[in-house]
C-alpha cells in the first residue's frame, strides 16, 4: 500500500471511525477555549514595538538640514490588544509614515540643534494612531536634528589617504573633483575650519587609470555639499630603455687624462612611459674623480658609478660594471 493511501485511511478512521465523535467534541471545545483566551488577551493592555518612518516637511528653501532625522525609529506603543492588532493589520497596506513639521521646532536662529521629546512624539503620532494609543518610548533617544540658515563657506578639500601603484606602474597624476565644497555649520565652528578632509582611504596595487568615490569626513553639526568627491588617479607604466653613456674623469690635473676600456658602457633602466623619449645619454653622468682613482684598491679595474640620475628613472643596471683604465700623461702641446 502506498504512503498516500495509508494517510488517507488514517484520516478516514479518525473522522468516521468509532472514536471520531470524541475527537470532534475535543476539537470543538479546544477551539472555543482558544477563542475565549484570544478575546481576553486582546482586551488586555499590551506594549508593542513598531517601526515608524520619519519625514521632515515644511522646510524653508533658505534652511539647510545639517544633521537629519533618522529615516526609521522604533516606537513602543501601549494600548488594548484589539487596537494594536487592528493597527498591525492596517500597516500591511499602509506602512507607518509620520511627518514632522519643521515650523513647530524652528527656533528662528541661524543655526540650532533640535531635540524631539517624548511628549512631542506623542502629539506628532496622535494624528496617525488611535487616540487611546500611548507612546511609551522610542529609539534612538534623544531624537535630534540640526539646521543652518546662515551663510555657508566654500572650503578646499584635503585628502587623507594613500595611493599606490603596482610594481610595474607608477602614479602619474592625481586630481579631485570638486576640489572645494560648500560647508554649512554654526558660525562658531565654521570660523575655525580651514579645509574639509576626506575619510581615510587606501588605494593599493593600481594598474590602470580610474575614478574613485571618496567620502568626506563626517563632523557633528557640519554638512558638506556634496558629501563625497571623485578622485581621479592617472596610472602610467614603466618601460625598459637602453642607452650608451661615456665614462668621464672629473677634477683631473691639467697634465693628466683618464682613458677607460671600453670608453662607453651600456645603461639599462626602467623609465616612466611619459618620459621615455625625454631621457638621453646627457642626463646620466658616469664619472670618477682623480682623488677616487688615487684611492682605488682594485688596481686596473674601475667600479663605474653614476653621479647623476634623471627623474623618473629606476632599476638602473650598468654593463659592464667595471672597466679597465689608465691615467695618461698629457704634454703641454696636447
């Protein structure tokens, strides 16, 4: 016999078997008991936490909200179970949205921080809840917002972060857009501000040019417009280049001259892509001084060293690293 047939047979026995009458009577009284319990429970005074969306309205155009109200608050309501159940059912189709009238809390000052008390919240919610419903508490508490209607200032943006390229790349250029923002704050704070700083950030192992969105640092009672900037990082790459550079002598007496074998060496290096065509042999000085030669302990071999290195060049290799040399006596006619 299949499983479905066994279940069907069991249900048939329970409903129409010799003990089915007792089962039906038990279920009837169980349902009646549950109904009485539910009526009694719904008639009692209960506390229930609900989520309420807040919206600040009637804000004059010359007023800038610096620290806004939270989008959602948790409110503990107290009322009879019937009322709370009816309200819960209605929120299925109409979520809890409460409008806060700015004009009720406007102090008339150029800048102010406003706190909404429990009594204020009770009066505000009375339009959207039953008259018997009481607000017991809400979170976050205190509920605050701040505004500014004074003169904002334009301040430059300063970066507080690190930008690094990958091994075979380099940072060619960094720019921010915008490089200054409009700042709203109380006059006592605004007068002390010289710049606006970004949040700390790290851009590592960059290998291509790109734009990165960076948030500005948050500060109480201070609002920036816009609240984030675009950081453009132009990334270049290194290319290998090879040049032939002569070895020269410096500070030699008038009657002496340096000769090296070979007279020129190969200099290999990595150069930034933007400076590849700008680097010439004249940018390198491969030289030794007369004094250094007198102190040379290797005899006929001279260690080739660079006296000057052009900007944008790295990973320099010289071949050969040592050359033979001699100090030639020069006659007065020569």
